[in-house]
């Protein structure tokens, strides 16, 4: 089982934006108005290697520029060994559907106001949550607006089918890999940057605690593991955004039946109404803070040494989308803050379809921490 801090760092990369679906946009061809692709400019860019300096613009998604997804793309590039990645703002008004029209508008904006970095990366993800991505577009321009690299990929193509991007996060991975290939960055050079600029940005936006608090969580987890007898109060999980007392009873039985602890369900829990966001880590840490506040404000509601509260988000068809859970001690201090979606091995192994399956995943994750 990875450490708590490492799990949080992996989660920050793995699924920060899976809450967003690919935008429903009419497909368009069109090759007009864009400056020609330049092998010379691409060769010059490749000479920078992993040290290439790139501003990543918000990704065009669901008919609008999405800063969160753009920053996630920057984070993926950073995890591919590129340390000089910066988040930028969209400097042009997107009109129409043709990709080359967008690139022409971006080029004009850069000619008027050159970028602070040598290069600018812009991407568009087309599709719907139901269809998944139907077209992935990306382009690298130099600071003066000259086109360096352009790529458009659709289902049916060998690279697309091999990668099988399903939602914005895997689209980000796909674009990052295509760009690194174009820049001839060897796989051996694609080593994650530790505490990079984009990682720090995401941690701050997600509300992740400081390193000192993460270290304190490790100490509390060790104490939790060392107990011969563990008593846990299970607060009503949030299922599709609503507290579910019946699900708390089922989860308590599952935890007790698995021999992990002596668990009892509570009838009430924290208020938790997070604002819609494509940043799942932000939702996770809002849950963690809500649980901590509840435990500290209502000690009479805690009948055990520890408190557990879960959050199950659902897809439009009712299938489980993500499973988050928080364990606090009686003082409300965090012991475990766990994040699971389809990017994690345990989630894929259990493949939760319903509330009971989500509870089994919580039990499996808790067992992993205790082992």
C-alpha cells in the first residue's frame, strides 16, 4: 500500500478532471487560415529536449475554455519530465468549429502579444460524456504565433485505438505523449518532476494539506493500524450528492464482516454540498474538511474511536463514478483521505456498479491501509 502522501500525489495526477465530459461540438474539417506546419520549426523545438518552455492554454471543452483541464494537461507534461511548463489564459475568442480557424486566431493574438515562453500549447477535446472523445486536436505554436506542430486524431486511427482515451484526463495523457513523441523526447527521459510548478498549483487549488499535516496523518495511521480493537462510527455516505443512512448501515456491516473493525452506522453526518468542479481532488478535500468540522462540532455523534464518511459520485446511468472516503479520529484529525476512480487498480479490479460495490471498494482500500 502506498503512503498516504504518495496516494494523494498520484491521485492529483491521475484523475483531477474526470468529472468533466468531452464537449458536444459539431465536427469540422477546414484547413484554411492556419500557417503551414514547419518541420524546421519542429526540429528547432526538439533541440530543447525536456527543457522546452511551454505555456499550456485552457483546453477547449464543452464549448468553452476549461482552465482546469489545461492545467491538468500541463501537469501530465510535467509528469513526463518537462520542468518548464506554465499555465496560461486563452488570449483569443473562439468562434466557429474549424480547428485551423482557432489556430489562426491564436496566431494573431500571439503576434500582437508574444508569449512569455518560447512555445504555446493549445488543445481541443470534442465529444460527449456518452460518446467519449470523437476528436482530439492539439497544436504547438512558437511565441510569435508560428505553427510548430499540429495533430488531429479520431477513433479508428491506430494511435487512438492503442491509447483508447475515454475522458479528459486520458485525452491529456494522449496529447502529452503525442507531443513528446513529436519532440523526440526519449521514453527514458520522461521521468516525473518532483514538486514541479504544475503539481504545486494543483495541490494549492485542490486544498491539499501542507507536508507537515501529511506527516501527521502518517503518524495517526500508524496508531490506527497498531490497535488490536478498532471501533468506527460510519456516517451516512453521500450517494450522488445526498446522504444515505441505509448505505451507512450496509457499509458498517461490510467493514465489520471483513474483520477490519467494529463498525456502527450513524443516522446523521456532515453538511456537504460542494460546488460543481472538474477537480476531483478539490471535492475530496472539501469532504475531508466537512467531516472534520462535523466531528469537532458534534462530539456526541461519535460513539467510537474513529469516524468514517464516504462519497460516491455517479455517472448519468447510475453506475458508480468515483469513491472517496475519509477516516478521522475522535478529535476530528485526519487519518486517511482516500480517492478512487477508474485510474486506480483497486477501482478497476472491483469495478463498482452500485452502492454495495462501492462499499466493498471502501473495505478493500481500508484493508490495504491496515496491512
